[in-house]
């Protein structure tokens, strides 16, 4: 296999990862005279802020996903390749991927983060992550299967395990999924499962910090806590999950909760990148960059978004929050700077503009910190909806998300509660095996950390 | 595990399978005083006539699926259980399922058919079936992965294998999927894959019979053939596929077509039912029934839809076509007859009312046989759309299918071309293993044919 792309005399920017940052950068390079090559392990861009609504059957996976090839359709000398990064060879200006090697003039690492299980194997095996569309579909299937099974199982212990939902992590993802499951319990399950005793279903939210939403204003944390408590979510603060054994979640105070729906949104770690020197990596394996997003000690390698750690921005000396906004702003600026470097213009250092942050907790309720204002409730929820609708890629996706929201607002229903699995084909299995095995090039087996 | 359902002094109708027939029967028993229990291996009803549009990324899986629990929401003494039939014990008026045993007063087998590979293991392993939503999602993933891979693979032989699509079976499914893929090749792929030589992509449709759509009027067969040929689908009539080796489809005339997208819609066989005497089964393992859909030699066991074979209906002495209409009509009549038997009324023998049949071949084109009229083209296509929209369960699903159709009509786009897979959770894997292994009750291993 190979990339099969001729340079046609152009300089080449290779972008690894088509999330918010990578896509914004690609857009910024339109008509710049560069050849742009984007690689991603999926053939679609996804919209992380709404992934929890896939898990709770409120939205379709395809409503918040968008094919990369559609985005690149009308752009000259833009190429998409479905591939995974294996290693970077800075000395050769080249990367190794699952589909072969490719050289670059500029390399931009925008490959984001993955779920951090902090090295606990028991937790990693049992817990359900929720960072990707694929994982959210898995979580939906798991929740719906548990409800089905709770009706027919004969053991009371097992029934408790199936009906208890334990969510670890009190950031926006944890708060939003807790609220969405609580709403499902209130409006959907009693109608769907007249023979299930819904009062036996407990939703636990476990947070290591002293408050929920530690990235937001304290007032918002308090409000989120109150909203969730009113919805009968059982919240434990200052509590860490230390293990998972015998279908029980074990906490640092020795308490145990039996649960087979153990959702882990407890932290992220940068996707590993092989081939960069050790000194390029900081806390959480984030790649250290200067204020132009240039990787420490490198000339033409950059990192943007979650995976990058920049302490040179005076507005965020401890690094930027791992959210959409810094990624988008860095992608936009890097496109501008790359153009400037090529055309003899002046590069501009990155300064984060905080546009605020929000989290929603079920219907009619959200908390928001925007431009110095701290507010919550119905108005925050309306803004939350507007902002997210605007940010979703594509007119069709906006329309379908909007319709699904209107529908469930008035019917109190979740329309997508099907346990759906794609049948794996022979061919697909074969491809996946090859993807995993092949094309490590000359990387020694001990260095093969999959990115 | 167990069903956990009390009879409450009511007579019980157990329906196996929630397809067109099973659901229509359940609806017909509303307010009849019966307890109705539906079991199905999925938690949703699916709409087979549009499954091919999932495979070609035109529709969302959730647009043509509908949760059973939603349907049963407002019906008293209606129960849904996600389970698979293991065996019938006619002498005990009981069935064994994956979640335990349940007894019945009336048992209705509506568990349909599955893909028939005619015992060829090579074909079964390599071919992609398209009878369920799950299989169609698998086919979509396979097609999209092949396109991606065709761009980067280095072997010309492999590129041919990836780009050749071979469809076996010239009934409605085969004709419709061939037309839909041909449209994708024409409108979507050249834009999505500017670096793919689309002229190398061949779509082959292989039919054992002397004409396409043998269930329809000859004029329609001819018209379908012409429509498809105009779309550059390569059609072979009177040809059988005999094997699949070395990524090549082998035909009875010795010809071979290299292909890794080998779609099999070449025939169906009844889902196996264990526990009924041998003489209950006819051709294609269909269950022999009298004109009341009563299984041969049984008193209170019935079979409806595809799985049933009735030769007592003078309008169809060779049995009914395995389509939606006979299933729906049989379900409706059986509900009426069961009520009559209980209330001393007179049962009515089944007479099939042929409402016609249709197949669509891409945008603006369809063929139809309705009420003695044989027609094709744009008008047939409009009727095809209207009939299918009306038949889809649920207002939301109708709306979303309609919008997706309007969208792709005007944009010539297929919006759902994401390679989407649900991440399997530990819990799900465990459940599936249990489903497969457990609850065979006292059925000897050699009798364990999974239904």
C-alpha cells in the first residue's frame, strides 16, 4: 500500500487527525498553494460535544458525523487518507502510517487524546469509555441490553448490577451523561418497561475533585449539583474509583457499588506518538509546543488541540483546557502562520480567546460561563442548543439534530433506542488485522506503540 | 433467567418474530382479552424493503427500525421479550428460548427466513448477505472500506477485487442494490474519490433465472434489465455462482470475476424450528400450514409469513410469495380467527389479495405491477416512494426517511457514508456468549439448531 499522491511541485502539509483543530487548519489552507493531506483512522469527522446523546439514544450517530471526503470534495490538491500514524521520522521529514510512508514539508499533529484509565487494567477491561461515536454506540447497546436483561434475570444481585449505572468523572461529559440517563429513567423507561421497578435503578456520579465541573465557575458547579440531585442522581465528591472486581466498582473509601454499566469519563491522555524525542512530552503525554504550536526542538513539526501543551500563552500559563475552542483557534492561527512563513510575512504568537463554556443537564437546564457572566437554567439551555446547532458540520446534520431535539422535547421520547450492531464482514476483519499488523516499516517491535 | 410474566387468568398468545406478520397479528389482538407475548432476537422491528438503502448510505439504520417496546407502550397485557427460540414442545404447549421456557395457549411462528447459501461453505464465509439492518450496515462498511483501500493499495489485482461488485440474485433486492450502487458510482464516487479511476469499477448482477424479477410481469423484467444496462450494470442471466476461491466469484460456465464485495441475495430459507415433527416441513424448510395458517397436524400452533407454506389457497396453489403482503394479510386474518375460535364465531380461510409488487432502480425509475396494470419509469417510482413512506412505522421515521430522500434527490448525495461500528462492551460480549450457550433446557446437543 502507499499514499499514491504526486506532489505536483507543491509544498506539502500533512495533518494527522481530523478533529476540530485539524479540520480548521485544513480549511485555513484553502487556496494557499499547499498540497494538504489529512489522515484519520475514521473516514468521518465527529462532534464530541454531543456524543453523550448517541449513548442515550437521543441522536443518530450519523447526525453528528461528517465524511471527510465530502468536506474535501471541492478543494484542489486536498487529499484524505484513512490511516493510522505509526511513527514520525523528524530527520527524514517523513511519517510511517498503516498505509505506508509519506514525506512532508510541514507536519501537524492534531491526533487528540484518548481515555485515561491511569494504568488500572481491571478498570480498563470493564469500564465503558465515551470519547468516540463508536464507543457511544457501544454504550447505548450496553445500556439497552441491560434494561432488557434486568426484566428476565432471576438473580436479584444481577438485577442490581444491571440497573445501577456508575459514571466516573464529574466534568462536562460526566454531568451531561448523568443528566441524560436520569431523564431516560424518568420519561422513557417507565413506559417502555412497565414490568421493571424503575425505583431500583440508581445513577451514581463519582467525582475525584471537591466539585463538579471544576473547569467552570463555582456557582455553576453548585447549580449543576443541585440540578442533578433533583433528578435523583447520587453524587459522591472527593471520591476516587480504585478498582473493579466481581461486577463491583470499588472506591478509595472502601465503598462498593455493584454495576455492569460502569461508564468512565474520568480523564484523558494524549494519543501516543512514536519517534519524537522524550523531551517533547509533558504531563499526560501532551506534546510541548511554543507559542506558534511548534513542537519543542523541532523545525517543521507542530501540534495543535488537546494533544498540545503550551505554557507560553500568558492567558493560560498552565496550558489550555482540552476542549474544542483552543483546538479551533490554534488550527486557524497555524494556517495563517504557515502561509506567513512561506510568503515572508510575520507569524503571530497564539493567545487564547476564552469564549466561555457550558454544560447541559437534561431538558430545559444548563449552566454557562460566557464573557464574565455566570448563569444557568432555561436560558443557558437555549444558548447551549443554539451554539451546538451552529457548530455541527453540514446543513443536513443541523437539520436532523434539530428535528430530533424538537421531537424529543415534545414527545419526551428517545427515538433511537435500537440495539444496533454492524455485522463484521470477512473482508473487514481481514483489513483490520492487516491495519494492526502491517506497515510498521523499520520501527523495531519494542517501539511500536500504536497511535 | 425467566420470562417473569404472570398469566392473570388470561389465555396467552405467544408470537415468535416481530416482522410484518407478527406485528400485524399482535395489533389485531388488541383488546381481545388475550395476553400477548412477542419474542424477537432484536429489540426493534425492521423494514426489509428499504434495507438496501442502508447498505448504500442513503438511509440511517434507525430510520427504518422501530423499538418493539415503543409499539407495546399503551397496550395492556402485551409483553415484549428479547429472546431467541430454541425449541417447541407441542405436547407441553411450551417453548424453550434463550431466556427460559414459556407456555402458551396459541403459538404463532412468524420467525421468517434467512439467507440461503445452498450449503456452499466457501460462499457462506465470503459473501455478504443483506437481509437485516445489521447485515446492511456491515455491507455499507465493507463497500466504503473497499473504496478507501482501492485508492492506496499497490497491487492492481487487489484494486480490481476491491472495485468489482458482484451481486448474486436478480429478485427485487438484487435489482435495487445494483441500481443504488450504480447511482453511487455515477454521482458520489467521482466527487469523493477524485483520485480513483471510477471506470475501473464494475457492477455485476448474476441471475440464475432467464430474466430479472421473475415474480413480476415479463415486461417489467425487460424494463428493469434496460434501466440497469443503461446504468452500466453488467447482467448475466441463466448463470449460477458455484464457488468463491482466491477472492474470485466462480460461475457455472467457468467464468470468474475477482471481487471482494460479493453480495448474496440469491435466495432464502426458513429459519429452522426445532421440535416440530418432520412432516411439518416442506420445500426450503417452510412450515406446512392449512388455510387457517395452522401447522400441519397441530392444534394450537400456527405459522404466518415467509416461514409458512400454504397450498390450500386457490389463488396461490404453489404457495404465497415471500413478501410483506401475504405476511400482513395472514397476521390480520389469524388475529380475527383466534378471536372467533375463542368466542364461538366462525373462522375464515385465508385468500391472498394480491396488491401488486414493485421494484425501484435508482432515481426516477421503478417498475410496478398493480391491479393488472404493468408500468414503469417516473410514475412507478413516485408510487413506490409513496407506498413505502406510508408503510414505515412511526411518524418520526416517515419524516426522516422523507427528508433523506428529498435531500439526496436534490443534492445527488448520500449523507450516511460513514464507516460506523459499535464498540463491543465486555458486558455485551458476555451476554452474547450466554445467549449462545445457555438455556437449551433439555434439548440434546445434536438437536440444537439455532433458530
